[in-house]
C-alpha cells in the first residue's frame, strides 16, 4: 500500500497548504480573512466538477492508471501555485489543483475497497485515513514552520515535490485493481441508505472541521490569547489524533458503521461546545475532540460508501465528494462571515447546527434498518412460538 498511501498524503498536503498561512496570504495580497479563505474554498469547490470527470473515468480506464495520472499532474500545478503573481492568480491555480485532486480522492475509496479491504478488512480504511492525516499535518504544520523561516512561497514550492515523489513510487509498486464494473447501475437505483448515511455524516463533519481550523488562528492570535503565528499554527498538531483512524476501522468491524458514525458526530459536537470559553486548555481540548470525531466519523462514512451497491463505485465516489466539498467550500467562507459578525461563538454555532442536523438525519435513516431487524427477528421466532 506504500505508493498509494504516499500519494494520498501528498494530495492532502497540497490541499490544505494555504490553510495554515491565511494570515500571511492576506498580508501579502492585502485581502480580508474571508477573502483569504477563498484560497481554500476555490480548491474544494473545484473538486466537485473534477470528481465527475475522474470518478467515471476511473470506471473506464481503471483505478491504478487514474491514480498515477492524477498524481503526476498535481506536481506542476502545485509548483505554479507557489509562483502566483496576484491573489486572483493564486485562487485560479488553487482551483486548478482542485480539478486534478479527484483523480486521487474519489478513486481512493473504491480502490482501497477493491484491492485491500478483502485482505485486511475495514481497518484498512483507517490506514488510508491515517495517510490523509499525515498529509494534512505536513500541509498545515510543515507549511507554517517553513513559511515562518523561508516565506510562504518557498513553503508552497516544497509541497509540490511530494506528489512528484509519490508518482514515481506508484508507477513502480501500485497493484492493479479488479476490472471496473460494466456500464450502468450496479444495483436497483440511486437510493441506498448507506450512501445517504455517508452523505449525511462525512460532509457535516468536514464542514465543522474546516470551519474550526480555518478561523481558529485568527482567534488564537487575538486577545486574550495573543499567540504568535508559529504558536497558533501549532494547533494543527492536533491532527496526530488522526491516529485513532485505525481504531475507528476496528470499531466499524465490531459495532457497525452507523454506531461509529454517531460516535464521531457526538465527539465533534462536544468538542465544539468545549472550545467556547476563553481558556486555552478548553480550546485545545475542544479542538482535540473535534479532530477525533472528524476522523472516527469519516472512517465510518467511507466504509459505508465502499459498501454501496446501487451505483458504480466511481459515480458513488463522485457524488459523495461533490457533497463533501460543497460543505468544505462553504465552511472556508461562510464561517468567516460569522467570525466577522460574532466572533468564535458564531463560528461554533454554525458548525454545531450542521453537526446536529446530520445527527438527526443519521438517526432517521437507521429507523427502517431497525424495523427490518425487528421483523426478521419476529419471523425467526414465529415458528417456535407456534410450536410452543
């Protein structure tokens, strides 16, 4: 799995490479915090049309070829971002990155499901998530540290090396996936409770996560905390809690994806509430719970997505990541308006509202499954009752 995991990590490092340096980008181009957040929004929104190209393309040409091609294209586009002469050019080039990334992102879950889950079980989704977490750490903490010493352009240029290295490794070692399915639906229509659950849980957690970590530096660098840029960027080190992702895979195997998804949503809601007091330990603990909930719930959502049978894997992935990155794009901009209007409590209220709605929807989706289980149990017990 090394080549694939390296490519996944490189993709996430590039994806969030501007999030940790938004104040620096705002100062360099003289734009507001909400405008600086567009360097994140433009990328995540561009993933949506890209997903509908790369997902179906992978169904036609194969997962392996798609992964290698997308990683190879990501390297030069990432280098161009570091050289952007204006803020408008930076946003446009970030959008170009977003168009390329779905070749890795939307193909990742069906590839892992087809190649590695049969050998290792649901825990492999945790390993995949761990690689994304590592990439996110590099993209946030690494970029912030390099930018503090060498400038933000040098930091972004260094990120461009990662997908190039991953492409070389994948070309040499990536296993072939089973042949893509034949054209058309794989099941009996678009409705699938697993797909609906994944669409509820994953995007909601991502919205809360992006909202919190996009704007928390503005809070930490203002009174009463007054942290330095390097000190505020250290909060991204909480991504190490993504090490819980393999544990989440085991939880899915033991308790099911719905239970694990509910746990993730509950942790994220608790963390959002805990971050409200103006006490640094409370903020850190709250963000830690939010990170843990994000990765536990996301593993559950991806396992659910991998089990969808009503549509082809590439199409299911394109649909999931379309909704996922609409949520992420909105979270990189709308909470910025909330921040400007009401500070951190307004950002938390925004995130908690989305998480609460997803929790209710997940519970509603579980009702038919529970009713079916009760009917099956009653049917199984009926002969014994009649015999008695």
